[in-house]
C-alpha cells in the first residue's frame, strides 16, 4: 500500500482554507485542516465533500464541443488537442476581425489569477472581468473612496476583538474556518457579538444582541449610530484628530438622523440603538463592524458600506489590535514577491468595453463590471465583443435575468466555459473545457497578504480520474497556440520555478507545511506614522473623486418602497451545506440538503393560509416556481428568504434537477438595476407574490 500526504487549499468555496489531504493507493482517505496553520481546527461539511466531488460521475469528464443549438445539450467529445486548437483558432479569428479587445473573460477573482490574467494581457485584451459586481464591489469601492485602499488592505483581527458587529454578514454559515475559530476564541474571552439581519440566522443564535431590521433600511440605522457617536462624543477623538478629515461635514450631515427617526424606518427601538452604541464605544478600538461580503443587495449598498467603514474609523478600529489592522505584503517585510506572469506583457491601453475607467471614471478598472460587459456584447458600444471565456464562473445563475443574458450572449461568436461541474453557463457554451477538481490539480503559487504574509501552494493530492486538466495546463495550451510560449510550461515545477525566481524560496521549502511564511510573527503597523492612500493621507469622509464624478460623499437617506399588498421583498443568502450553485448536485451534500425552503413570517403566512411545510407558489412577471415554506417568527414580515443556488434545470444533473427554487429567476430586468455609486447589481430590489400552491 502506498500512502501520501499533500498540502492543499480547499476549493469547495472561496474561503480557501489550508488543508492536509491523506491518500492511499491514489484514493483520498481523509481531508483535514492543515495542522500547521493556527485556528485551522477542521474543515466544514463542504470541505469533507471534496471526495464526493472527485467521485461524481455527473461532471464534465472530457472536452466537449457543441453540435446542436446553444443550450440544447448536444455535444461531441473531443481530445484536448482538438478542443484547444478549436478555441485558439476561434479566438485568433476574432482577434483578426475585431482586434484582441473583442475577447472578454471573467473569473471568480482570488489569489490564483496571475497566469490566466497574463494570458489575456498577452493576447492584448483589456476586457478581464471578475464576478465582483455580483458580490463585493460596493465594499471595495466604499473602502477605496474613504481610504484610497481596497477592502483587503485590512485584516479582521477577530481573535482579539471585544465587540464584533455583523450586518448582512452571516459568519457562522458563510464560514471561513479560521475566522470562526478566532471569533469563538474571542467570545470565550468576553467578546460581544451583535447581529443586524432581516432574519435570525445561525450567527444571530450565538449573538449577544440580535437586531431584526426592516429590509432595505440598514443605511438609516447606521446614520443614527453615527449621529449617536458624535452627539454623545463617544467616538475616539485622538484617532479622528490624527486620521480623519471631514468631521465637521459629517456632524452637520447626521444631525437629523436621530435614533428616534431611525426607529421609524428600521423598526429597531431607539433605546436598543443607544445601548448598543454605548457598548461599542466601551469596547473600542478592539471593535470590528464587518463591512459585509455579499453586499450587492440594494441601490444604496455602497453608502451602507461607507457608513460601516466610517463607524470603524470613528471608533479608532483602523490599525488596532482586535480591530482592522493593516496587512503586510512581501515588500513591506523586506521580502521579494513572486515573479509575475502578468509583468511579461504590457498592460493593454485600449479602453474597456464595459466603460469602467472612462465612461465610469469613479470605478476601479482592474476587474470591471461584468453586467456592463454583457451589455456591450449587444450594443457593440464602444466596440464589438465577440468572444467570451467564463472561467470558474456561472453568470447564468449568478446574475439576474438568465433569459436576458442569453439574448446578450447570442451576439457572441465563441462562448467557452472552463469548469469542474456542470452549470447553466457550461450547458449554454460552445466549448466546455473540464477542469480537474482542486484535489486533482496543482495551482500556481499564491501570496497571502496578511498580518503575517506568506506564500502558499495547492498541491494535487491524487491524479485526475477523468480526462480533465489543471488551469495552468489549459491556459498554457491556449498560450502555446496563440504565440505566447512564455506561458506554456511542460511541468508544474517549471512553472513554480519561474514564480520563485529571485525570492530565495525553493519548491522544497513548501514541503514541510504547504506554505512559506515571510515574517516571524504577526505585524501590527504603527499608526503614529501611518498614512492612508488618499491625497491628504487621512480617511476622507468627503471624497473629491466621488464629488467630481457627480456622486455625493454623504448621501441623504431615501426610504425604500414597501412591498405592495400580497408581495414580499425577496432576500437570499448562504447555508453551511452548500456553496452557491455548484454543490447542489454533489452526491454527499445533496443527500444532506436536497432543496431550499422559503422562510416566511408566521403572521404573513397565516394571512395567506400557509402552514409550515406547505408548498407555496412564488411568482413575478408571469414566471412562477414552487417551494416548501418554513414558517417562522424569526424573519421580518416584509421579507421572504431562500438559500441561493437551487432550482437547477439541467438534464446532466440528475440529483439537483428540479429541486427547490432559483431566487435568480425572480429578478426580472435585474441586470439594469445596479448601484450607480458602488457598481454592483442590486439583487434585493425585487418583489414577489407568494400564495398557497
Ligand atoms: N440570486 C443570487 N445571485 C447571486 C448570489 C445570490 O446569493 N443570489 N450570490 C452572488 C455571489 S456572492 C457570488 S460570489 C456569485 C457566485 O457566482 P459563481 O461564481 O458563478 O458561482 P459558483 O457556483 O461558485 O461557481 C460557478 C462555477 O464555477 C465552477 N467552479 C467552482 N470552483 C471552481 C474552480 O476552482 N475552478 C474552476 N475552473 N471552476 C470552478 C463551478 O463548477 C460552477 O460551475 O453569485 C452571485 N449571484
Ligand atoms: N457555506 C457557505 N459559505 C460561503 C459561501 C457559500 O455559498 N456557502 N459563499 C461565499 C461567498 S461567494 C460569499 S460572497 C460569502 C457571503 O457571505 P455573507 O454575506 O455573510 O452571507 P449571506 O448569507 O449571503 O448574507 C448574510 C446575511 O444577510 C442577510 N440579509 C439579507 N438582506 C438583508 C438586509 O437588507 N439587511 C441586513 N442587515 N441583512 C440582510 C441574510 O439574511 C443573511 O443572513 O459567503 C462565502 N462563504
Ligand atoms: S469553509 Fe469549508 S468549503 Fe470553504 S474552503 Fe473552508 S473547508 Fe473548504
Ligand atoms: Mo460572493
């Protein structure tokens, strides 16, 4: 019997927990948290289900080229050479006819992007996108607008926190193992937890204080918190003096937003708000008001995120132990970073097809706004976009209005999906390039900027079971065919050696723990000398960049519309057993949770004659689906809630087929409903009707 051990990175969700994988005779026997990583106390149920993913025979097993119409599900199997020749040939044709800018690409962001982003640069297109306009773009833009730095410039120092606030952030279900362990450790030591949510999620059940809020009114609550902090001089004056500009304007602005005023909007009693703010101030600066993760919810979500960062600033949490300390990059600790594939090619100078950076100068150009890229596919404004590669991405489920997106995509000459599972997008593609699941592949070495920065690597634990390939092999294969030989490597060791050149680190250095730390201990940057990356070096409550683009820095509150009689605001989120849409057909996870339920407030349910467990009919604009009801007192009467990712309709997924409801099908016209200041789609600006089926 041969046994082996590999250090890898879990690929079942974007938390990317470090894991150790033990195998016997080429079969994975055990997946556990990497024992060398502090607080990596275990893996979640999805992490365990990595083995079921490998064993799943209902995933794409070999390259496929479409023979029928798009979405018809008629394919022919192809060899890798044939499939890569086909894709490279079509991309080259598009490049010849429309220029390289006629090719767009989207991925799911993350630390493993350097190689494929280099491929895009190499072919010369500026049209790289990630998924973030469907996720955290508002947070990113809010962070930049205040501090000049992105949202990941700070860490959440949960382990040392004394009060953590979760507002549309469900940390005990949308988990990251290390974060959860650290927060539990802190709570054992007396850290308070406040949850502000439209429903009592699992995090709320562990909270010191749960505040049920009327959906769409978070900004009102936060403005009143700021009002209270300032009116009672509960903020950290020394920090504000040293690091915050624009306090006078803020003070004037929040004057009318009293706790009593907010109570009318949010339903949260002013007495509760006052008691909460007092506790927060007592715990500061070891306070984390989490800016959220999935914040693509409302048309004012950008301003909600700005208000959250503002509160953190008023409490002096920036830079503080137990607050939001700044992460270090390799260069900050005197180390050389990985050699970058992207640096091999110049940055394309062409303007982006989605308008980001020129039509919308307020937004960060890097990953653009994918929903606007889709529009350009139809309008050909500013130029035609004819090729699209969706890599590790399922926009047909992840963006609103699937039929509209298909219409926009009908203008494409080539649509490629690179994926390890079936998805609506893969099913509608011209070519499916099957990726090896994470346990079956090596990835490029990645950098983690952190209090203690490090390099880390995903090593393959077992050989691919089917005819699938790793990302670096797929993009290397395309690169070789498109005249970019520098991106094609014969072995992963060659690729890693390229990255490590000049760093003083060698591949062998990863053997002991799967990572190479670049500092001896966590580093808390000195706030005495710290400068934010704004023109003044301070947190700017009034931003020139916003104002010069016609956007207010301090935006007056607008009360959201209440749902019409008989209708509800559709809200959604995560559960511990599934990741978005891509685990519902996983055999092990499907067994544990085959369908989603519709949370509905008890009084509202009684009003329409619905009991717990009844099947209800949810409808909007002529579209309807059915789902079983979970009748509960624990959700706001204006909202209904479902776990996202269900309601699959693909013949290739026998388990998931037809189970549960797809929230994304109830956002009619939703591609055009987005936050103009933050850039993200506003997914929760939609109402649905609920009746007994
Ligand atoms: N209605 C509604 N829409 C939403 C959301 C919601 O809650 N409700 N959530 C939003 C959020 S927060 C996000 S992040 C997006 C998520 O949207 P997506 O990123 O599209 O969702 P996933 O299901 O994670 O992944 C999509 C595809 O990538 C494949 N995949 C997963 N991991 C890998 C990998 O490591 N490599 C490769 N090549 N492929 C992989 C999966 O097989 C799957 O087919 O959706 C957003 N859209
Ligand atoms: N288990 C698991 N973990 C995951 C994922 C997964 O699919 N499964 N996906 C990963 C991804 S891509 C992301 S983006 C993160 C998402 O992480 P989170 O954003 O923390 O998770 P969600 O469940 O989408 O949303 C959090 C909460 O927002 C609440 N909410 C909805 N509307 C409102 C509102 O108007 N006001 C307030 N205050 N609350 C509201 C929901 O009830 C929910 O409890 O999770 C990541 N981790
Ligand atoms: S939270 Fe679970 S699924 Fe996500 S990376 Fe960690 S172990 Fe894997
Ligand atoms: Mo996300």
